[in-house]
C-alpha cells in the first residue's frame, strides 16, 4: 500500500506551550504537527518516506516525537527517509520553522513499504482524501488574546475550605437518601435522583461517609460506610463457571430503561465501565481507613479476574459484556482500555501489600484465553501467608493496557473515542471529546502514577499533552469571568459535554498530572477555577432533596441514568483536598 499525502490537508500549527513550559507570555507557534489517523490499510512495519518540498526550500527541521529535532537536508527539493517504523494505523511527525509561514515547510509526503520504489508517475496519484484535519483551535478562546485568557485561567479559585464544604454537603445529602432499614433489599444504597439504587453510587458514598467519620469521629458515619459497602457486593456476579460475568457488576437503569432499576436476581449483563470504577472506589474506601476483611479482598480479586477474563484483544478491555471491538487491531473503546488498565493496576498494588488466608479454593478462577497473544494465564489462587497478586500475567495485562492507551493518543493530546478512528470524538478541540477523554485519562493516571511508569519521559510528555488539550477547551464566561470547559449549548439532546462530572474528573486529573510531571501550574489553578465555577453557578443551595451539585450545565436537561454522579464528584474533590493539604491518606 502506497500513500500520497498533501501536507496542507493534515498539518496544523500547535500552540507554543506544547513545547515550552513558560506560559507567562504568548510566543510564536513554531511547530507544525503533521498527522494522519485511521490508516487501517497500513500494516505495522517499516516504510520509506519522501518529503516533497516547496521550491527554494533546502532543508527542514524534523522531529518524530516533538522533542528532538534534526535538520534534514534536501536534494533537488526531495528528502528521502528509509525504513521508518509505523504502527497503530497512525502516521505522525513534526516540523519547525520561524512561526511566520502560512504553509508547512513540506508540500507532500509519499509513503511506501520499505524497499519498494515509487512509480515514475506517482506525483499524479490521487492524494489521500478520506478526511481533512481540522483541529478547530481557532474557535477557542485560548487562541485569541493570551494576555486576557491566561490571567483569567489562573486567578484564585476554590480554596481548601470551600472544597471541604462541598464534600460535606454532598455527603450529608447522600446520607439523607441512604436506605437505613436493615430489612430492605436496598439497605445501604443511596437513592439516586435518577430513580435507581446504584452500586457505583453506593461505593462512592461509602468513601465519603468514611471521610466524614475521619473528620467528625462520629461512629454513625462509619456504619453508613459499612452498609453502603455491603450493598455494593450485592451487585457482583459470583458464578465462577461464567468467566464472562464472574466478578463484574451491572449498571442500574432508571428513567429511560425500566429493565433494571431495582435490585433483582439473576443479575443482568456486566458493564465494564461500572466494574472498573467500583474497583477503584473500593480501594479508596480502604485507603480512607476502613479495615479490609477477607470478603473485601476477595471482591477486589474477583474484579481483577473479570478484567483479566475480558481482555478481548491485547490491551483491549471490554466496555460491556459482548463488546468485541478491536478485533482488527482498531476500533476498540479507548476509555474502557484506560478503565481496565487503571483498575487492574490499583487492585494489584493494593492486594500486593496485604496477606490474608486462603478460602478453601473460593476465588480460584480459570480465565479463558483472550484471543491468542492476549491470553492470560490462570489467575492466582489465594495462598496462605503470601500476597494475593504476585502474578506476572496480571502485570503484563496492565503493561499491554498502558501501551494500548499511549499508542492511541493524537498529537494534540486527545484520545479518539475508538482506537484509530476518524470523526468519532477525535482529531480536534471539540467538546464532544470531553467525556471519553476524561474517563480514559483519569484511569490511565491510576496505572502510571507509580513505578515503574512514574517519571518515564515519554509518558510524562503524553500526560502533559492530555492536560493541554483540556486547557485548549477552556472557555471564559464573559458575563462572570468564570472558567468552564466548552459544552454543547443545545439542551434538547444528550448534551454529553455539559455533564458536571466531566469537570470534576478534569480537575482531579489535572492535579494528578501536575504532580506526576512536576509541573503543577497552570493546571492546578485551572482545576480550582473549574470547581469554583461549579460551586458558584451550578450548585443547588436551596433544595435539600436535590443533589448539591447540578448534574449538568443545563439545569433542566432531560435526565438519564448516568448524568448525576454527585457521590463520585465528592470523591474526586477528596483527591484534590489531599493534595492541597500535602497529606497522603493512610492505608488501613
């Protein structure tokens, strides 16, 4: 397969701060990013490239990673590059110039398998035109007046006392809606505004209740946390003979689907997103000080078993039961890959530090093969006197998941919703990408914040770009000067980008990224300003029956079953509080 690309169709100037940590003043955008994604006909391998330069151009500063540039000389307007490895159906590189030219320094790029010559008439070959790269950066405030934008972005935002007050309000609201009758089937659950008794909501509420116990010393909060935790376990599939479901959790439904809005058995199909989120929340509960019992460690182990059983392809974790995307090496859901990777990494780290006795073989699960190279070996059984997760197969799965996520990121820092997909929430600074970008990024951070990944220069560079993609989505509301993320103004549809949890997840991720890459600002200031905006303009101050945090930027958005995430919002606030206080929560 040979390709001819017109550089104008796939080249954009990236903002200078992608390559410079000095945000104090605007600078020329000197770097061109050339990138083509979705080349599903391009098999991984080595390729020869030809740069066709404009008349009079004698050399081009070129980089493959945006960090190290080399000056490549031309011969009669041509630069030939041999045996360049290209993988993952995406071709990306960078050029640098003075920042003044209106067009990139290379007119065309030709690509051919290594050693295969271009036909004499290749210049007449129809250029690749499946799509044209349009990042929409010019539509964003960040590209207009930096001297106005940056001070607004970094002005003082929410402070520690304000964050704590928000957490308390959410926890107290959840407590008012918790089922406290021990005879009720939903005992311990929190009744959602979305007409459901959700396992994920209960897991997040348990974390908040345990923090309230730490802050107040009142035993009633710990009892609430325990009952919420126990309700969560009612939703975990326990049939070891069914590896597709064993260890996973379903997702409750409410307004738009009446098939599962109340707890009933047999449990319905597994939702991978819900399962992974619950895994991380349970670990947070124990980090808050709740002593983990054998039952708790088993539940976490079984979640890891579900993730291992449902790595459908190398590094690809199922979004939901029956999800087989990614079979051709592309098209899989990138945020579920991040979810599976992060949850697995957290569970391994947590259980690795604990010893608990075997349970007569219960929990010893035999995962099925996951498509050849992605197969996982037998999940480790509980061994007396030894940690539960010293299984290299699980660690290898985490590594594959991390590699898969990193491979799918585009130069602007965004992950398209589906791997190597064009036009599906990718390639631009569009608000439609906010939910999947945040979900995948946040859980990827859980996997790379510790050794051996922490400090890896390539990973740090990609995390920084992910944060900068968020920065480029910032809007400054002209009436109030409030910092917000772009969102769909039409409230008649789903308005996915308007969900409040997207902003909490962004803020928590920015805190983590700043810490990991050693560059807290301006990301921390941006995060605190986002939370300030939520608390000032999208907070319920007068109706105790409604959640304190408004579910969407659109107050009257038609409810569905996964917009309101107040309890989880509170947990994300706790992460910010802990980092601001400089204290690490003690593990039990």
